């Protein structure tokens, strides 16, 4: 049985601000928690052991002073959880008022995973959007398998995918909260049916915890599942 921690962090909005700026503030606070765990870990350019959702409620374009918002963090690393347990942080525009930590146990086989927030996957060129040809999912699958190999530290790629469905008709433009250059990335909402063998299930579990694609620690590639 695979288990992980899901942290629900509630913030009090201290200043009126746009959705994008509030997300940036929230990610900044989460980064500070990660630095409590290890500043070296946060600053090191490596695959991370956690993923972060986008803000809820998600339909607001602006948030006002006094609003309550929330964001989720998933990890299977107890040391990261401990950093959140022992501190309530405040930033310029947000104040942490509550953190709920629960353990998620996935005791049954996963039939599919799907993205709650858009997944950013690029081709061999860093900024190449791989679904430019939306009728051909071969390159998309190749990048996902390559991503799984890296995140699971596998010796070789393992085809854990039975079927991929792209849920959005058009690419989803995304700004990255940490990106000072203002680059717009393109993401997609994906639904992936999972094979039932042990390694395929382990890969699916890993994506649920660590996210899929790039920039999973600032709101992208946050994954849910069906059993």
C-alpha cells in the first residue's frame, strides 16, 4: 500500500490582488516552508518530492482583503511535512491561518490518472509545444514515459499507459509564478488509463504525489486518480 501526505493550507488575503499575484504569493510562502526543511534542497535544480495545486476557489479573477483561500501540497517526505507542521508563516499579501494534514492510503489498483491543473510537457526543444499536431499523440507518450523514468529513477522506460485522452480542445496558456521572464507556457489537461502491473501502478502513484510534467511545485500537473 502506498501512502502520502496531503496538506491543505488556508490563507487569509491581506491585500486586494489579482489571481496571478495571489498564486505567486502563495507559492512564495510554500517556498519558505521548503527552505525551513532545506534551503539547499529548494535551490538545487533537481526533481522535487512534492507537488502543489492551484488556488481554491479557482474561478475568481481577483481576491479581496479578508478572503480565505486554500492550496494543497502533496509529499511522501515526512521531513517536508514537519516544516509545515511547526510554523504559520506570513507574506506581504497572505497569512497562513490553518494547515490540515491527512494521510492518503491508496490500497487498490489505479485505473486512471487525470490532471486537475494543466500539465506542461515540452519536446526535445525546451519551449517546443508537443501537441502542435493534436492528432498524433506518439511524441506526447514518449515525453511522458521519459518523464516517468526520471521521476521514478528507473533504469529504462516502462510503458505504463493503456490510453491517453487530451481533454482540452486548445492549448492552455500558463504563467509560472516563479518565472521573472514572463514566459507563457502551453499546457494540457490529460486523462491516462493505467496498466495493472506492479511497476505501472508505482509510476501512477508517483505522479499523484510528485505531479506530472514541469513546474509541479507551483501549481501545474497536479494529479487525481480513479480506482
